[in-house]
C-alpha cells in the first residue's frame, strides 16, 4: 500500500536549512510536480483512515490545499484554508505557527459552533501548529473529529498523543543529509 508515496519519498532530494535536513517532495513542497496518481493514492488512504464524521475540512496553506481539494472533490464536503495573512473578517482567529524550521502567524476563518472538522496537513514534525489549531477550533465551539497528516517526521505525533490528541499519519519517515528512510506506513 502507498507504493507511489514510498517510492517518491525515497527519491526526495535533501537540502540544508541551518542545522535542519529538509526533504523536497511534491506533497510538502509541490516540487517536483505532483502527479495525479500520487494524489489519488494519498486521497484513497486518507478516506480509508478517516472516521467520515465531518462537515468541513480545514487545511493549512499552502501544501494542504491539494489534499483538501482532492478530499472535498471526492466527498462533496467544503474546505477552508488556514491562511498566513489576515483578512480582518468577523470571527477571524489568529494563532502562532512554529515548525521545525520557521515561525509565523496563521489566520482561521469560517469556523462556527457545532462544526465537525477534519484537519488535513502535509507534514507533522513538532506538532506545535496542530496543537494550537485544534485548541483554537475547539475554543470557537467546533469539534475536531479527525486530524490526518500525510507525512510524519520527528516527535510531533507522540507529543500530541501524550496530550490526548490523536493524529493519524500515512507514513513515518526519518531524514538525514543522506536521504529519507521509511520508518512506518499506514496499512
């Protein structure tokens, strides 16, 4: 299962950002090009692991957008993009984002009390963004029914599980300057 995803990850180029070994992949970066067959394989896996009990999909710009689009097209459920710039709309929620290699602000719109939300993301490393996002959505009265991330790297999933937050991932990897290794795969 997920043969295209595994094969593409093993071929991913590695670049250094300071002390951080960063892998370049169509799902996390849009480079090289994202093949429809890879997106289709990932969409099937996400839908298989989802509880299916959501009425909105939320994703973080930018690389969650292809994932949310594919899931929305298959399910007919709308999606909202969590943006990196404010729009000043009524009810807009601001939260801080910190990844393994950057930090900034995120802006959440279109969340209402009673919404049942699937959060989709491309990569989880530290889990900090998802912790803050889940908290903000729940404070707005929404229910996060699932968090599904394609690629797991680092300790973010175990960190969230220790906090009682369930995160499902398709593949767990390790990255060194020599390349990507597959540590676990969703079956």
